[in-house]
C-alpha cells in the first residue's frame, strides 16, 4: 500500500513540475529574479525618427494607481520642477488622461458635447526619455505620438507665455488646442462654450493624473495668443487654449 502512495506522490510531483514549466514558457508565472510588470528588454529609442513617424506609447494603466480621493487631496499647482526627465510611460498616462479612448465606441476620458471631439493634444518634449526634443501630436486612436518637428522651442514659448519659467523647466509641456468648427457646426455659437467646458474637463484630468504619478503641473492661460501659435506652428483652424508644463517634483 505504501508503495502505491509513494508512486502516486512522485507522479503528482512530476505533473506539477511539468505544469510549472509550461506556465513559465507561456509567461503566466513570474520566475524568480524577474520583477513582475517589467521587461528586461530595453525600451525602444525613438530619438532618431523623422517627421511623420508614429511612436507607439506604452499602454496606459487603467486598473491600479492612487485612489481618486487621494489624488484630489494632493492636487496642487506646481511651478518648480526637478531636473530629471519624464519617462515615456509618464507621457503616455498624462495624454491618455486628457483624451484617451476608453471603450470600443471611441468615448474619451473627458466628456465632449455631442461627441464632437474638438480637442487636439500636442506635446513639446523638453526632456523625455527615448524621444528627441521636439513637437509631437497625440493620436488617441492609435495611442501614439506623431513626430511633427525637431527642436523644442521652450525659450520662445516661455516668452510668449509672459516669461513663465515653468515652460522651460518642465520635462514636457502638454498643449491643448481646439477646432471650434467641429462643435459649432452642430450647436452654433453655443458650441464655443462647450469647447471651453471640454478643455476644463481634460485639464483637470491631467492635474489629477499628475498627482497620482507624483509629478507636478500647472495650467497656463496667460499668454499672447498670436505669439504662441506662431511658435508652435499648428495647422489651421486649431487654436491653442491651454498649456500644462509637467515635471518631476523638486
């Protein structure tokens, strides 16, 4: 009888070992020595891309993170930043919080009147790991950055923003632009108000996301409109409505 019990235990042990090997090979178990959620493969370097190149962003975290109540408590306007760079994961999460797609119907993280979606998000990268200094457009459908042009005109943009130093000190500046025609075509003059409402929704999302990521940001609405648009050279009929520099906490 004991012989049968020992044989059965050996068989179960062998089956368990085989199952473990299979699960590791399929990536469903984290072997010892590998940190869960991290990949030993270096992040791609997009610092030599050409204009028009689409740069995929890391997938946003839609499950974990800080509680909303805690983020609301920590939300502050931060005007001084540490010298280090932002990661591409930071940029991914911030842009997704502003205009990311949250379901198969294309709905966004911020409400939009009649789903007219007038907002377009741009990024001026001053110091972001893996991408060169420059201007980028956020594509929410692909969750990717489109490289527009090289060189971050931080000094020129800061002057247009009444010499606010946050523009040059932040690792990046999120630029909120809008095509008013998308909304006014449906709602007439009332649509202008709806666009401004939407900017408020999206910017508060970024503020809360920055708090959850232990980053600092502030909204900038004081700038000379024509100078800002000349520096950024965005296509018609886009109008810049808000800027949010973001950086590491000092």
